[in-house]
C-alpha cells in the first residue's frame, strides 16, 4: 500500500513539475533564485522542526498554518522534512535568508530571527500559490533597504485594532518592517495618556468629516497588544506625536499649552516657549516611550506656518524671540524643534521629523529626516549634504491619498497622480541625487493620509495594490526590479487579497473595481 502511494507521489511529482517550473511568483522578488526541473509535493504529515527556541516556534507556526490547508491530501508515512535553522555564527546579513527546496528536504536558514521569519514568509507564499507543489529551487535573499515602511493616519479617520492587525499581517507577508502610526493631528488624538485624560475624553472626539463623532482612540492595553502583534511579525511600530503644528486636538483639550492658531486652523500650534509646554511634551513622551520599544519617536515638525499667526502678535512670544536672539518666528520654530529633539535624546531615543527639520540646526546624530516634499528636491539634497539619515516618502509617488488612475475622482492630484508603475519605479528618477550618499538613505515608505478616506473599503482601495509595489521597490535590488515581471506576478497577490475580502483597485480591469463612493461631495477632485 505504502509502495503504491509512493509511486503515485513520484508520478504526480513528474507530471506537475512541467507545469510548475518557471512559475515561482514570490513577493517581493528575491535577490537570487535558481530552480530545477523537479518538484517537492508537500504532505500533511511532513516532519517540521527547528534547531532552537525561535526556530522551533516558527516550525510550530508553520505546522499550525498547514493544518488549515485543504489541498494537502496525499497521506504517506514521511521521511522528508522541513527544517528551520537559525545560526547566529553564519555569515548572513541581518534580514537575509536562504530557502532551499530539495526533493527530500526543505531547509530554511538565517543568522537572525528576522531572516528566518522572512524565509518562512517566502515558503508560505510558495505553498499557497502552488497548493503545496513546490519547485525545487534555491532562494538567497536580502533587502535593498533597511526601512520598508507604511504610514497610517488614524487621526483624520480611525480604523481600529482589527484593521490594523490585518494590515500588519499583509505587511509581514510583503516583508515590510516599519509601521509609522500617525496618531495625533488637528482632527483627533488617538492614544490614551494616563497623566492627561482629557487628551482622550476631549481630544479624541471627532473625525475629518464630523467634529462631533464619538471619541475613538487606542487604550494603552490596545497599543501594547498591537506593538506585540507587530513585533511577532518583525514590524517595528513608530508613533508620531506631531508638533509644534498639527497640535489642535491636544491644545483643544489642554488650552494652557496652546500657541494659538488661525481661522480654520484654530489652536494649531503648541505654545513655542512656555516651559509648561516642554514639561507636558516630556511627560507624554515618557508614556509613549514606555509603550513603544522602538528606538525612534516621530515628532512631526511639518507645516507650522499653517497656523502660527498668533506667534507674530503675542507680546510674550515676541519678547522671547528678541531676548533669545532667535531673529523671527522661523527661528523660534527651530528653537522648539531643537528643544524637543534634545528631550527625546535625553530619554535615549532618536527623533524622526518631516523634512522641515533639516533647517532647525539639529545634530545629524540626533535626528532622522523624512523627505516628503517631492517638489523640493533641494531639501533632500541638503539633508544628505548635512549628513542626515533620510527616509523617502515623497508625496509623488508615495502618498496614498493621491489618485492612482486617470478616471478616479476622489483624492489628490498635483501635476499628475501616483500610479502603480510610478510607485514601483521609484527611486530610479532621483538616483542621481543620492549618488555618493547611498549609506544615508535608510529606505522608503508609503504614507496614507486619510482626510478623504472615511471607511475600510476606501482605505483598501487606495492602499492596494500600490503597497505591494512599494514593498518590492524597497526590498528588491534595483538590478532585479522589473515592472513587467511584477505586473505578470501581481494577479497572484490580488487573488490573496480577494480571499481576505480586501477591496483593491484592479489595474488590469479598472471597470471591475469602481472607485468607492466619496465620503463627502467636498472630497471629489481636490487638488494640492
Ligand atoms: C505632510 O504631509 N504634511 C508631512
């Protein structure tokens, strides 16, 4: 009986080998891949093992995942195995891995937990894609960039724990490793801070479309749960506490630290020179640091001029500028940034700021710059020349609130929009600027601002498939990137999104995925 089963398996392997070959479609595309004209058919009672604590955990996770697969139906006594091997002495780079599929064995190897985790993610994609019929191959893989990020703005609209976890799962499968969480802005404050309860009882009320919407925020327990969930998937969570501008929600709740605002941007800024402001910020940072183990805290620093008009007329602020030789309100803004960067540094963390902070005179050892103003390439160049480390998230093509297709009407356009292809091809168009500074460029990020994204359907539609393109642009070596090949493979990932009930934009059949309704008629065709 066993002999007949084995013969069956052998014949099946050969029949399938011909169809499986040359059809490996892994996301993101790996650095090296060699394949043979043979296949490995996975069976339900295959031996899965690790060589130590973390490797054992991944082995058990895979066992668990396989239990849910209906297509593993050839039941034979198994000698073959899947082995996870973590060897810290081996010479793999951080995050690098090897996945070797032979006829008798699958071996996953790395010198770091991150690498072994990614080896499993790659194997899992192959198992799902070919229903357990795997091409015999050897993948040796490592990333182009160390920072492969996704930013979600939950101040303008709040999506909640389950949606965030779903995105963390998808990020892990795409080997994205940073979740930048924009939790504070003018619309709402979204994180419980025990020392300042009004931040949530008052600051969390409202969203972009309805200033009276019930308070929505994450409790500290929720935050710990999500940070742990992300860490399990090799994702670092970076909170953003935006200041001195975009601080409306805080200053609404605690007017004593408000530096005023203007018109629609009421209470937009922190008071830039009261000691009470810096004490408040320091206390909030203490709680954030306790919740987020990442070495970085994002302090914003963008667009202060939107609402700092009262700085120009407040006699105390004007006196402070004079007494401290700060010259003008911009000098004061830079003073504020330097103070906050120093507070962050004194707590053992590194600040990240939007690209305005390049002009604040902060030491490059204390801050990382997020370049967002695509129309100010000189700001990127200045950051690099001054010696800052830089993360690239230029509005064009990496802001997800820009439309992605010519006939779409809801979202931003600015001398064009952000197609899947423009995301994929980045940063080839600015490589000339980065020449000689490559070591300072940490990576890239897709950033999703949610003023015009009021529900999950629109969030999914604006995120996918562009996030898949960003993931490959950030992971895959430039010499291995090829948009045509990406587009050929893409339907496989879209099928997984279908299985998860995610409403993505289908670039191959645009009319099959119409643009979800605008949350508000005001949202149609906003430019800028
Ligand atoms: C930004 O888009 N204001 C960073």
